[in-house]
């Protein structure tokens, strides 16, 4: 939502894709009236895999300039692997939402991409280190996947004017992180997105926000005991 609002403020027409038509209608109306841009919605539940022809159909005739591959879920609460509720279904759902969506929405959008544009693949700093008790989430965000996907595509598209960026935030105060009050190191989504968008075209891989970049630098230059990482991500 914060990405859609910030891009609309910059004058982009917006296509919102998410699972609840009611929420899509509310956000799309608010953006259209506040920013005076065209909006369109496509209802799709990314836990399923038969949604991509609908998305492709919804994008037909548009010219896409920026794709933000943002959809993602995490654990309801940190838990030991075998004690995650409904583990089998949870794994399928998480893989479909966090991984398959990136691979499938990207070609649907590339088919209608402008000559110049950007694809932002939202990963997570939890993909930079193994995070016990969020093991499947951390593995689904593993930097190698998004980063190799983004860098491979960047090489394929480098002469076509398309920037592909992998984005690795630490905590942002959203529904997913269950953090209610924003702080300097856990910014509001609006603050994070405004900062992150300033890195497009400058960094192919980014933490997107200065305090997060400092934390990433610190974690990668010292040998951090895994207990510290567990404490931070909890
Ligand atoms: N927040 C953090 O601390 C943090 C840190 C690092 C990385 N990230 C990554 O940032 C991205 C955005 O996360 P967020 O924190 O903004 O989460 P969020 O507030 O929960 O937003 C996620 C969005 O995805 C939608 N969504 C969830 N499941 C869906 C499904 N099955 N089908 C369609 N749409 C679905 C949600 O719709 P509903 O409103 O209907 O649920 C919501 O619009 C994720 O990829 C996450 O892994 C977040």
C-alpha cells in the first residue's frame, strides 16, 4: 500500500493486485482521489497457482513502468519447524506467495513493460542470515534466490533499459511484522518506501533505508552469534 501511494504521488497510474476486493476498492479509491491518477485492481490470491492468466489478462493493454513484487507472508509467531501449525499446507502457501509469485508475475509484467522501467523484488534481511524459529520464511527470502533471480534478469535486460533491484529490509512496522509503533530502526512503511525508492537506479541490491544499511554492514562485518540474530528477529 505504501509503495502504491508513494508511486501515485509521483504521478504513476497504479494497478493493485491483492486478495481482498473490498480492501483493493478502498485503497484504489483513496489513491485515485488523493493523487488524481488512474487506478485499476486485480483480485488474486497468491496462495493459489492458477491466478497468473487472470493477472496477465488484467494487464493486457497497459504499459507497465514499475513492478513491485511485494506480496509476502511470514509465520503467525516464531516457532520450531515441526511445531508450525498445519506445516504441510503452510509450506505450500508460503512458497507460492513468497517465491512463485516473483517468478510468475515478472513475466506477466515484462510482456507489457515500457521501454524503460524498474522491477523491485522485495526480499528481506532475514534472507541474509539463517533465522531459527522463522526457518521457512527466512529460507523463502534467502538472498541467493531473489538476488540471483534479480541479477540474472538484470543481465538479460541490461540493454533494454530495465532496472531490476533486490530489496532487503530489516523490520518495518506493518501487519506482517506485528510491530505497531514505528521507531528509527523499525520505520513506518511510508518512511521506508520513500527512502527505498531513492535507491532505485543506484543500487541493484539494497537494504533501502540508512539505519538498515548500517545494521546490515554491522552484521556482515562481525561474526554475529546466532542467538543475537534470533533475539533481533524475534
Ligand atoms: N514488515 C517487515 O518487517 C518486513 C521485513 C522484511 C521484508 N518484508 C517483506 O516485505 C513484503 C511486504 O510485507 P509487509 O510487511 O508490508 O506485509 P503486510 O503488511 O502483511 O502486507 C502484505 C500484503 O500482501 C497481501 N497478501 C498477503 N497474502 C496474500 C495472498 N495470499 N494473496 C494476495 N495478497 C496477499 C496482503 O493483503 P491483506 O491485507 O489482504 O492481508 C498485504 O496487502 C513481504 O514480501 C515481506 O516478506 C517485510
